[in-house]
């Protein structure tokens, strides 16, 4: 056996074969949101060009403080599309505590400067606490 063949054999013996990754058969994606926060903007009902109605408002939610950090909050836009969620959203008052159940959505629309988008929580249920 030549030296070149021996080197090739040694190189082949060093190749490590990785184990195949486990495949989870019953994995299902989940997009569920449950929020408790304070209402920071009045709920406004909008009628879209399509005729659909939506009620939008904003909720602020405090984050857990880490050591030495100042208090941080997240301000989230909420959109209620179903008639039950719209009715509940219109009843909330500025500064009141609410519980919002729903899912995260990204909305796209054509703006004068081009395609625009924003993230919001699509509320399936709004409960005043």
C-alpha cells in the first residue's frame, strides 16, 4: 500500500458521523397570548374600507425587575375584531386593569411611502378586572 493510500485511509477513519436529529411527530405550533395590564389609551372603533369593524386600544404591562434594574414596561396594541371582543373593549376605561386573551398578529397595509406593517395582539376576549 502506498503512502498516499495510507494517508487517505487515516483521513477516512477520522470522519465523525453525527446521529440524526430526533423528529417530534406530534409537535404543534401555538400562538396564544394571555395578558394582564393597564389600559393606556381609549378604545376606538374603526370601520375599514372593507366594511369590517375593529376596536383598538393599548395596554401597558410591567416586566419582572432584575436586580438593580429600573422598572421596565411593554406597551402593546390590542385589536378586537369579533363582536363580543369589540363590545367588551369599548367598555374598558382609561387606567383600568384588563385581562386580554388572544394571539399575536402582524398587520400589513399600503401606506403612502410603501408597504407598512405592525405587530398587535388580536383579542378573542377582553375582561375588565
